[in-house]
């Protein structure tokens, strides 16, 4: 494929970016100074070198260690695990200091329209973590209140059922302080706190 078509495809893979916007990005790049193109390629190389994905919770972070600051912090509460869709949601929870337990970033939500996404989500990894963590008392599903979020919740409850039967921990969902379709990424502290305290 041509370089222009390749770049359009690349931008189109970004969340919320359609073919027309992707094309505009490429034309914008074509009109940029050679210097700023060099700058972008340097930034991408740096990004690749300096950003890691945590081997435990799967969030991305700046640094080269195996685990992020949350997973490597011995003072976090091992009895609580918060399952979240994406990195931006986790960042917002951390920024607002709502939660003192551990996280698991799924990397997306199940979708009736895109069944292939199931393979990309860290569901097996979630199962293994839950199975291995004997201190676990509660799993909080902090997924958005959408068709996809609900589908994912039901699926997680189903795959964890055999473990729940043999051990005592509960699965809760964030309270509906988060209105339908509201994403965790954009909620303010009061809304998050309310949703967390009213989990059931
Ligand atoms: Zn981590």
C-alpha cells in the first residue's frame, strides 16, 4: 500500500477517528515543516523506549520497571480489585484518590458488533489474578453503563462464578451516580466518590 494510505489507516485506528479525520491529519502532516516531522518521529521513538506496560495490572506508565507504582506499592489493599476498561479511567480514579486497592485494566469492552475484541481483552489474565489472590474480598467492576459495559460485566461474572463458589468474595458494580453512557475518564471527584461509595 502507499505511504499515504498506510498513514490514513494508522490514524483511523485511533479511538473516535474516522476516515475523513484521518485523511485531514495526513494532509496536515504533508503541510508541516520537515523539522516538525522529524520531531514527531523522535517523540514516537522516545515513547516506544520510555513507556512500559505493567505486567500485573496492564496499565501503561513512564519507566522501565516490570510493575507500575500501584502494583509495586506494598501499602495498597490486596483485598480489593477494581476492574476498569482503559488507562484513562484508571488515571482519573488515581488522580481523584478514590480507591486504595489494586487495579486490572481490561483494555476495552466486549461488543456485540465486534466479537473479535474478546481475544484482545485481558479476561484470562483477570481470571488468573483472581484465582491466585487468596486475600481477595471484593472485585469492583467499574465499567461504563452502556450495552458494552453491561455485556462485559455479565461475562466477567460468568467466568468468575466457579471461583466465587469455592471462595468468599463479592463482586460489586459502581453505583449509578454515573449516568448511562458517562465514562469514568471524564467524571469529577464527587461523581466518582458517590458511585464508588454506592457500589452494590
Ligand atoms: Zn500495575
